[in-house]
């Protein structure tokens, strides 16, 4: 397998806390170190050799070439995996399902891990018997917060698993491509205010998904130089800080100022039912950006690692290409 793979002050602190917590490993003889995670400060192996990963830690640690012996199911990430990573994913023992409640403690114990990395949101930890897991191996919980924090979180996950070298290689690849595209589209994007329609609208409630800066569908496009205007009317925690669910009748009010609009599509390029409902709305057809022909479908907006993000950058490049011809 090839070697690799929500304010700013908070993210910086998180990075320092997780990736710089090596006080107990300053000597070559040290076998453990202190690591700060969502579940507190934990003593973990300095060089883990048998790692179990769940949730968002699964793709991050596969891509970083960690020493994995068991993972949870992570079907949502399969479209973002390279053939090589998918082969690794398929052959690894599945010790949990798609949700935290589907954790198989006996299977984890049978894998004989020396470290368990739990990649689920903090509130979901209540569905996991952490004490039981601690009886098997040291446990670090490093789960998602705001959408664009995947950069810091995946770095912490790789650091905990002793796979920082592979992580840094993929981070460099992503950053180089993002800079290349930022330069490529700088002139075409200048002065344009973008809006974004996300993929999680609820048709049964007559709602669409409006995403703002730093959300799932926008944060990687921002690295290319796309500017998203506006903000959530009633911010909450996590993704609710950067996205909201207005009624379809509010489409004009929500996106009427946009010079251009991006929207999320599925990996095969087709819109989900909730996005298609927006595209079929008469209000959509009357939006300034739509009349100007500045609407762009983007695939792979769920990326939460640098390798997956690199795939999203390619999709953004493909989507925005018509801007260069105008």
C-alpha cells in the first residue's frame, strides 16, 4: 500500500494538544506518551503496532498507512477511496458497523489491538461502552466537530496511530493541487459571490440545504478561492454553525444575491432527490446566478481527509472549467 494518507484559535489549540503531546516520549526508551483526545488525556503507545479504527478514523488511518488490525464499516467513504485503499478496506476485519451502537466488543478484543481510535462525534460516545474498550487497549476518541475541521482531526488521528509521515505526504499533495487551482481560477473567480445547495435537504418538510463557508460542500472549494457569502441565521453546534434548512419558498431570499451557485451531487454526478427538488423549482430558474448560467455541480463534497479532498479538488476543477471560457 502506498505511503500516506470548527474559530482558528480553537483548531490551533486542538492541534497543539493532540499532535504536540509528546512530553512522556522525549527519550528513545519511552514506550508510551500522553495524548489529549475527546475523552481526556490518555497514555498510548509511542509506536502502535495493532490499531483498531472506527468512524471517521477509518479512511484517515487507511490512507496514512497505519498498522490497522480492525476497522468499522464505512460505506459512505467507499466512493472516495482509491482502488488501493478500497482493497485494504475490504480485507480488514470489520469490528463495528456503520453506527457507534454497532460496536462488536468481542471482535475488537479478538483483534488484540494496542490502540483503539474512535472517530465519532462527542455526543455519540454515549453509545459506546468506553470502559469496556479501555479493558482491551488504550482508547482515544477523536471525532468530527465543524465540517472544515477534518484537516486537524485527521492529523490528530494519524498522529495517535503513529502514521504522521504518510499523513504529511498526502497533505502536501492536496495543498500543492489546491494552490495550483487557486492560481488557475483567480481571475475567473474575482468578485463573484457564491451560494451552495447541499445534499441534505428534507423534501418531506419542504426544506432545502443551504451551506455557507466552512461547511461540507464549501470548505474545499474555498481552498481554490471560491467565496461564499452569508451566514446561518440561528447558528448551532457542529454543521449547524455553517448550514441551515430554509423552506423551499425562501429559495429566492436565501440565494438571490449569489452571482454563482455550486450544488452537491452524488459520486455518479446525479443530484439526490432533495437537490433535484431545488433544481426543479420555478424559484430556482429565476435566480440571478441560474439565469447567468453560473451554476456548478460538485461531486465528493463529503471528503474528510486529504486524499479524498484531492479527489474533490479534481471535481471542482472539472465543475468550474466553464468559467475559464467566459
